C-alpha cells in the first residue's frame, strides 16, 4: 500500500484528544484517522512520569504494528512524559506532540497575566518549566493544576452544575484578585468545557488551546515528508477506545455536542 494513504494515529489518555483530532479532520478531511483513547487507564495527569511513559510507549508500538504514517500524541501530559522517548524510537515517521499554547497568550499584549490550566503532571514537569522560562519575562504566568477536571469530560459532563461549581471554585479566586488577560487550556480535555470557562471568566479574557496549532504542525510535517494522502474523497475516523462503551461519546465529541 502507498504509505501516503496509511492512517494517522491519534493518542490520548481518554476522549480529550478529540479536541485536536477535530481540528485535523477540518484541515485535512481526506486523511484516514485512527483514534485511541486510553480511558481505562485515565487519568494520566496524576500518575508518575515512568507509568505514563510505559503506557504511551506500549500504545505507540501497537499502533505501529497496525500500520500508520504518523503519530499524534494529543495529550499534553503524555507529551511531557514520553515525547523524547517516542522520537528516539520512531525515527522514520513524524511524531507530533502538544504543549500548552503559552506562546500566543504571552505575546498577545504587553506583559499579560495568563493562567495555564493543565494536569498536575503537566504543570510540575520539566518540559513545562522550560516553556515557562521562555516567557516568564514577557508575561505573568499562573500555572494551575486541575486535578479532577478531565474526569467530568470523560463522563460527558460538559455543562452540569457540578462542573460549573468545580470551575468557579478553581478560577474565581484568581479572577477576583487581579486582572487576568488570558487562560490557556493546557490539557486536551479542557476545550470541551470552554463555553463554561468563557461564562465564568467573561468576554474580556482570551482563551487559547493548542489544537489548531498541532493540526497545522501535523499538516506541515506530512507535506514536508510527502506523506499527504492523494485520496480524492473524504477519509474516515476509526475509534478504538480502551473502554468500548465510550465510543459513542467519542463520536458525539467529534461532531460537537
Ligand atoms: N488529555 C490529557 C492532557 O492533555 C490529560 C488528561 C489526564 O489523563 O489526566 O494532558
């Protein structure tokens, strides 16, 4: 089979990576996609780096055996823990990761105040501290670990009173104390509660996520390696959830519930 027509694999600890997948499908609708959400082992954000790395490496190997042309780690947490190991092993295909979209937020105005919402692992990882180092003189950055938030999305609770009060308790102390200019959604599950975050933060706060940038980077890498499909018709999306009952939620999130 022509390598260009193999599927692109997307991986996340659960259903969150669909916020990245939907951007890729919008940008490259003729590609075939294979989505694996490891909901059975979620959350990753409260596990150790070693555990996340070994889960991610095992899933990547399984994908690889299925025949793929590129791998997208649509999970900020797994990217921090495993991207270097993955790139060391899979040198012959694009391996794309995602990190909190701090750059556009930090550069949006003169020294903005930016909250970065992410999993506990992402905000404590060396990779995030390195990213912070690049922008700490350009912005006032508040890293905010959000243990428990991805679980609401995993249950399909995107607009319930429970997730509303969780988010208010988390964000309001910061929003009350100072002028916040931007919020970065540094976990791929969080764009699914973006409308609620918008309601709590108000219209003056800009909200960033890395989904579109990651999809564009994937397109650039495929083009650079002559791996874009030559298919003329729409491609397909195949969901492979480690909890098969979640497949319906995956479909709904992709279509935009
Ligand atoms: N979706 C994942 C991320 O982008 C993490 C969720 C989790 O498993 O804790 O970081």
